[in-house]
C-alpha cells in the first residue's frame, strides 16, 4: 500500500460508513489513487467529469472575483460530493459521502488530510 492509499484508508476509517468513495485526481482527469465501496460507481468517469467541474469552478471564482476556491460541493438525492484542490492546484481530491453524512465532519476531515495527501502524491 502506498502512502497515498494509506492516507485515503485513514480518511475512510475516520468518516466510516458514510464514505462512498474517494479519489486523488490530476487536472487531466485521471485518478492517481482512490477507492469506492459501491461497485456500480464508475470512478474513471467521475474523475474525468469532476476535473471539468473543478476547472469551471476555478474559472467562475476568478472571473467573478469571489476569492480562492475552497471546495466544490455537489449535492444530489443520494450523495454529497466535495472536490478540493490540493497543493498548487495540479491535483484535486474528490470525496463522495452518503446524503445523510455530517458535512461539517467531512469538511474538517478534508482540512486535516489535504496537506498530507498533497505531500504523498508522487510527482
């Protein structure tokens, strides 16, 4: 298990049964590490689509002078998905949880692990 995979496992342990999946994705839309507890989730498609969503969210923040993007939140009827840039913005972190997850705990966990994940990405 790589350091990156180990950190994602720690996130999984902290969030528990509410966590559906997580991926570390380059701006090219390719995942460098991740997992899903739902075998029906297409992680490759999710990574590629959220890469586009993050690029758009960054552009919107810049064009509208909203400040620095912290995360991109997508809430659907079954899941909540948060995306957050890591480090210099060349990678981002997708975290997918069940709809009834406690969003504050998810965000706190992401705050704790984002710098560690950035350091563990092989570059």
